[in-house]
């Protein structure tokens, strides 16, 4: 009867070994064999994907093929289209001016990006501001910490307040969480961002003093100005397309590779691609050169996340199985808001935070309202146990900052910074030097204040 059970109920934990291998390759190869990695990382990602996919299809046949098609059609392709659209359009926006990488200017840019991220998405805010930040700090010796805190704040924590900010919140919106309910995250976000900015400013002041004042600027002072501003229209078009797919209900479906895809989702993806194409056609090439725009970062994300999405299948299936899967011991221990916050957050640091969010949302609904229709259960959860939804939402969004793969913009910021000559920390260096001493204590404070 095993063939009739859900895949997540029969897959063993060791089926996630290729996923672990993919993560370890991303972590270790750039450190141990950087030249090999930069030349062959697509082949490494493809190799791990095949190590998983071939035996998976051999063992489970059509069901395995369906799961592979499902994750690529429903998750990976829309994920990549959204990133491509935001990356392309934001690459046509050039913030000019005599920005100097002082502690005050840098902290101001981090704050501005944090406030912007909820409204144009963490990817949009990160792509608009990362290049001006790099230019402002071009004369600085110590700038890695600024890029790391940029990832923490702009690419993650800042996307907390609306479903536009981060994919988990958008999925919650699609499943019935009211659009403006996420404003309840204002308290946890303000505390987290405030503590992160305070730690950043203390580090930044010390390092700025160590290297002395910046040399005098060459030439006349250039006032702040935004070139390529027409791309803001295309950015608005992308956000409108995302909203459209959430509000346009019951539009029908199209069958692609055995997977039912909502027509509203296809319309969203086509509109995003149209906005990217219009940006490419209408933006002068000189502007993109001035912005040091290249396709390298999005190409790296596309290859590596193709491997991640393929090999992540067993981990997500096991999580979806809940107490009937190999991670039942973990699901059974998640009972309090604090545990929801840390379980959703820890897994979101290494897995796709969107399905992780849905898994723990479903866990909460099943615990409090077993058998109740989802839409009604979400309404009841918000009315009577909203702290659990708050904990899942905050964990999935905030703790995406814990690793480079916790959220897609993290990897893109890293790639753009390295392309600009900044030597970013390794995968484990990022965790050991920044996540553990900075993020974890801050998240413990957030737990004590909001989720105990």
C-alpha cells in the first residue's frame, strides 16, 4: 500500500543527501577550489541534481516526474522570472550623486532600503540600492560588513510589512491572509531592524575611524539624481502584475507538463517579462554601463537555484507530510509561538522559505482547527491565535538573512559585490562571523519580547 501514500510519508531523511551536497558545494568549493568553482559551478549543480533525480524517477516513476515538473513549473520558473524582471528593470536605474561612504550615509542607505523593501520587494530594493552603495564605498577598505548588513536588512527584514515584500507573505495572501494583516509585523520588524542598525553603526564607526577620513572627492560635488527614471514605471508594472495574480481569482487553469497552472499566474509572468523587455529596449546602453550592469549575477542564481530546487524536493515533501513523515519528531515539538518562530526561521535559513512558511501555517491550522476549511481556519487563527501566524511570518522572513541561500536576493547581492571586487565571506564564514554573533542574539531578544 506504500505506493498510495504521499511521497513525503515514504521518503527517508537520507533522500535529502543530494540537497546537503548542493549546499556544501556552494559553501566549500568557492573556499577550497575557487577557480574550479567559478568555471564549473553549473556542472556541479547539474551533477547533484542528477544524483537525486535519476534514482528518484527510477524508484517512484510518474509520481517523481510529476513532483519535478510541479516544483519547476509552479516554483522555479515564476521565481526566476520575477528575479529576472526586477534585476533587469532595476539595472536601468542609476542613482547619481556625490554619495560618500561615511557611517551616516551608509546607515541612511540601509534604513532607506529597509523601508523600501516592503513596497517594491526585497529583490527590488536590493537591486536598486546595492550598486549605489558599492559606488559610495569604492574608496573604503572596510566595506564587507556594510554589504552583510545590507543583506540582513534590505534583502530580508525590510520585506516584512506587505505581501509584496517577501514570497512567504505573498503565499499567505494567496491562501487567505488579508493584505494589510502583515502590518502586525511592524513591532517585530522595528525591533529587529533597530537592533541591527545599532550594531551596524557601532561596527561602522569603529572601522571608519581605523581607516581614517575618506580622501577629498575629485571634481565638483554632484547632486543626487535618478537617471533612467522611466524604469520606475516598469517596476510598478511588475508589482502590479504580482498583485493581479493575488486578487484575480478563478481565472481558470492551463495544463503544462501535467501541472495545472492558473491563468492569472501565467498572465503575471508574461507581464513581468514584458516589463523587462521594455526596460531593455527603452534604456540607453550607456546607463547600464554606468551602472556596471552585467548578466553574471542572475546567471549564477539561475544555475545554482535550479540545482537547489531539484534537490530540495524530498526535504519539502517530508515537511509537508507533517507528523506522518521522517521529520515527525520536529513537527511534534513545535507547540509554542517561540518554537514556531525558530522552527520556521531555522528551516527558512536553508530551505525555500515560502513552502516552509506554508508548512508551519498548515501545522498551526491543523493543531487548532483540524478539519476546518482553510479560509475559515485562517480567519479563526487571526482572531484567536494570531501570535502563531506572527511567529511563522517573522521567522520565515527574518531568518532568511542567516545564510546566502536563505533568500534569493542574498545571493544576488553577494554576486554583484564580488563582481565589483569586494571579497565577501564564504558560506560558513558568513554564518560564523555574522549570523551567529549578530542575528541569533537579536532573534533571541525578539523571541523574548514577542513570542515567549
